[in-house]
């Protein structure tokens, strides 16, 4: 009696293990390079151009300040200045250096803020697109390539995600 109970229990456990193995074998997984997918969308390419155009005047101002600092440095190194002129030029160079740092930091902060807003919005949209692709194709899981050691290239849906994103969010 005890051995038939054990035999039944063993069969139930084996059936559970086999069914779990069969279920795991049916999982459909896709791979995506999310960073590449976002960066290669038409929306991001346009946004990059827009950012460059928007900040071009301030970038030019920064380049002008850098050129002026280089000119001041060259004049100071020439050794052709009297002590008073050298002192005035040094003070002017220090003011320009502070201005250069302030303008550069302000510009970088603003560019970073806008870029992050754009990338966050695009990331949310890309997530929606990937979910839609996964549902349409019956994927149980989509994994980012950065967390993957190996995958078959046929599993990658990055190009499909870029195409679907551009179709869902056309650039105006």
C-alpha cells in the first residue's frame, strides 16, 4: 500500500516536471537593442537637428569666447607687454574665462535637459511600439540586447521596432 502511494506521488511529480518543461519550451522570446532603436528613429534624428539649430547661436558664442581666450593667452606669452598691460590683460582673461565657464555650463545643462526630455518621450513611445509588436507576433518576452549574452539574429526585432515607430509617429 505504501509503495503504491509512493508510486502515485512520484508519477504526479514527474508529470508536473514534464508539463513545466513543455511550458518553458513554448516561450517565445525576442531581442531588441532599445538604445539603437530609439536613436535611429526619424523623430530622434529630426530632434537632434532641431537641437543643433536651436543652440547654434550659443555654441557660436562659446567658440568666440574660446578664440578670445586663446588670443589673450598668445598675447601674454609673447612677452611684449609692459607690466600694467600684462596685468590688465590677465584680469580680462580671467573675466572671459569665468564667462566661458558659465556660458558653457548653462548651455550644457540646457542641452542635457532637453535631450533627456526628448529621449524619455521617445523611450515611452518605443515601449508602446515594442509591446504592440510583441502582442501581434505572440512574444512572451522581449529582452534588451545589453542584458543578453547570446541570441540568434533571427530573434532580433530592432529594425522592425524602428520601422513601426516611424510609422506610428511620423516626423512633421
